C-alpha cells in the first residue's frame, strides 16, 4: 500500500479535470529520475515480502467467525509498540512494520528492513514471518486471530459477518447490495477510490463467478440472497437487469477483490537492465505460481468453480466505461482497453536480444503522444510503450493539496498512475531522493495459511530470480499464451487438471543440463579446470548476456519454442532441454557455499513446492473445498454455512499453530516444526 496522504480527495467529476495534468507531470517525473539513475549500477540485492492478514473475531457461543473492523485501533497499538521497540534494539535488528490495507479488517506486514542476499537472511524468512504474526496476535483481543487467508468465505452474506455489525444500506461509496461502508478503511483515499471507480465506469463493478454445482445445488442457480428489489441507490436495479448472471455468484463492490489477501515479493536489481530482464523472466512464471498457491474457492457463502482470487480483484477495480469495454462506440479519442487495470502483464520490456518482437503479440493500446515524448527523450521503444500503455489510465484519486508538485523531487504523480496499474509484475523505478535502486515486484501469488508455506514460495521466487540471471535463462512465450495460462490457473483444481504453455528449452545461450548451465554462467574459474569458488551470498550483478553469433540467424519459429505442459512437468522437468523450475533452483543452489544443515532447511521448502506440483500435497483451495464438502453441516448444495465457516477458520488457525495435522495439505512433520519455532526468541 502506497503513501496515504492527509488531504482532500477530489470526487470524480472534479478529479477528471486534472487527469492530463497528472499524466503529463508523471512522465516528467519519470524522465527526471531516468536521467539521474539510468546508468547507476551496483545496487546490492535487497528484497522483502508483503503478507496481508485478515483479523478474525471468533464467537464461540454462536459458532460464528466474523471480520473484526478494528484495523485503525489495532494499527495504532502495533505501531506504538514497534516504535518503542525500535528505540531499544540494536541497529542490526529488523523491527517489523505493519501497514493499513483496503479492508478495515486487514493488516499488512513487512520486514522492518530488507533482507540481503546472505544465506542467513534467506533462512530467516519464516522466523521473521512468524514473529510478525505472533506480535500482531499478542496485541489483539483474546478472541481475535490474524489469519493469512486469501478470501473470507462469507464476506457479503446476509446477517452478521463483521464485528460489529453494519448494514449495507449505507454503502455510500460502493452502493453495494452486500457490503456496508464500514468494511472499507476510513482513510479518505479508500472510499474515494471506491466511489470514483463506480462513477468513472458509469455503473457498479460486476463480478460473476461460476458456482460449483454439487449434488443438490439448484439448476438453474438463481441466488436467493440477492436483494433483487432494493431501491436505495440508482444502481440497485442493475442486478436484476442483467448484471447478476444465472448460475453464478454475483459480487458488486471493490471490497470483494481488494478485501482479499496476497503474498508479494519485491527485489532490488543491480541496474535498470537487470530489472527489465528480471521483470520479463518472471512474467511467464506468474500463472504457474498462481495455480500452485490457489487458496480461495468460496465467495459470499457459496463454493465457486474457481480456486483463485485474481479475476475477482480484476473485476473489483474495473473502471472502464462501456466504450472502453467495447460495448458502445468510442468517443473523444478514447481507447478500447481489453483488460481491467488489475490484470496480467501486457508487454515484455527487456531490450536484450532474446526478447523477440513476436512475443509482444497482443498489441495493447498506448498513448501515442506520451510514447512520442518518451522516445524524444531517448527512452527505447519497449520501455516507452510499456509506460505509454500504463498511462492510458486515468488517476482515480487526486488530492487537491498535491496537484502542484516539484517534478525534480517528487514521483507522486508518476506513482498515482503506476501504483493503480495492478499487474502480475511491476517494474518499479527508484523513489525520489532515496538510495533505493530499480526494483521488480512479483504479485500473482495467493497468501498461504502458514508461514512455512509463505516462506517456501518467497524463497523459491528469490532463488529462481537468481537462477534466471546466473544461467542466462529465457522463459519467453507469447504474451497471449501467458494470458491463456492466467485463465487456466484459476479454474478448479488447476494444479492437477490443467496444462500450461511453457518454453521447451530455457537456455538462452543454447545450453542444456546442469553442468552446461553452470559453465555458461561463469561457475568455473578463468584458470582452465579450476572450480570457481562458490558464493556465500546471492549475487545481484551479472555480466551482460552475450549474443551468440548464430542467435539471430538460426532462430526457430516462435510457435516451436513452447508447448503445453502439466504443472508437474514445468516444475520438475520434461525432456533433455528442460530440467524444470525446481531443477534450475537446485542448480543455482549448487553454485552457493551452503552447509549440510542449511541445505536440509532449503530442501524442506522446495519439497513442499515439489510435492504440491506433483499432487502429493493439495493446494489450499482443494483442501478448503474438501473440508467444506466433508463437513457434517454441508447439504451438498454449494452453501457454506455460518457453522462450516466457523469450523473451517478454527481448523486453519489450529493448522497454522501446529496443533492440527493435515498430511494432505502439509508435510507430516509440519506440526512439530511449527511448535519448535513457536517460542520465537525475543530481542
């Protein structure tokens, strides 16, 4: 979550008058940063995670699990505690940070300072995550739990799903049939963002998820919990006029998407070129890890026939007008915009030789005036198109106090557009007046129920990022195929039922096999036959990728570079030329000076991912679905009742604390490991 200004936000009719002003000055701010830092090299590897929690209040007497709307009070207490801690701990100790999020029941946590590339830091991630969770838990009410759970199963059901109760009749920002105004963080940014999306769009957002048809689910499925005839807001008739689809679960507010929790990882690159390589390298991995982390099969009290939140969030902030969505003729030089502003990446941006023009095959719209301005200022074609594409969007929240800025010392107008393009990856220029370098954010993963799982996926992404740069790997496939993978990643049981497009040979320099990979990366000494000394620290600066003499002459057709693979094949390997993503990570670890104990700890994380990709362990979404369907209160009608929800979240809390064993979900020794670390030594 970005900086939250204290100021006066403009309603849409006023804010849109300044849209061109924000875009123009945002590009000026980017150009000023580019000119200062485009040649800066040598930034160290620093990285961090963001984990979001929802605070659950358990009512044991009535068997109800509700969302606690005490975010403001909780954060004030936690931040006061953290501030006191910061004054007393040594400089090398990382004091955790807690941040607000969209939902008034949500908390976001990050490490107090970035992790480095040391093996010690790599292996401290789970413990750091556990400490943050335990600190939050310690300062909640006795019946409240901070849970890293992607989507609250009964958000928006009739009755009491929040503590305290609020009625959706007062949903003055969203005009939702289901979510009260009080579900939203009260900071002016959030209700303004909600209202301005609705006003710009010209209607409420409309998200329809296919219902999971069980044995006794009515056919056709017409949701009896929708207040079809409510007549409070002008948009109330939208549901019965076609916005709510038969056989689907209808959601009508930003809170259904931005109220979900996720796991995100941000890395600092050595320089802008490496950041662009990293961005491109991880784009095809986004759908793969979305499928592997799938955790959200229940919405508004019903089992859905999807396992992920992604399209829910995309729909929840879809501010496109009917013209932009292709439902009416375009007017006033607007764009047809194929996607919501929250969606998968549209353009590869690396200017290395291996990025072929054919990979950017979807021709997304971009602002030609902004593109030409960037080109006139020596921004290359790919990066210029990337920025000009992001800047077709309007700024949604403008504070009157920040309209006029010093473009030499601020990036706020740039970030106004950049930070409201929520894509699977984000290329992040340095903030103004900071020592931070060029960064890349990996954004597709669903948050996991335990810190062991969250740490495993965080470490995997970090190690894979090093393997990409160390071994000169290429995962390029056409962007259109990445889009198809994103759709497949969200279907029910995608990890087992779906195949995904992936590259057959991932070695940009034509190598294959672990030894060739190590050789190509400089893992041997310049002295013939002398092994290169292994690194004790993850590297961040890599030599530019050489262009093989025949690289451009002997290229295969793009269509021959990839094929459909199962998740197991993508993760564990297929054929002689592709050892799988896990194999590549192990090959990279082999270049490090890792002791036996450290290797054993890393292997536990990688084994979790390996077993999930082969079906040896279930995704959280599959486990949740099975829990619901095996509950004695379940009527096989797709309905997740109050009691089922209560028992589900109680079980999740017990699993996270290591007092409940679920061998279909986690390794059999997880409970013992969780208990071993539960004491979390203080400072």
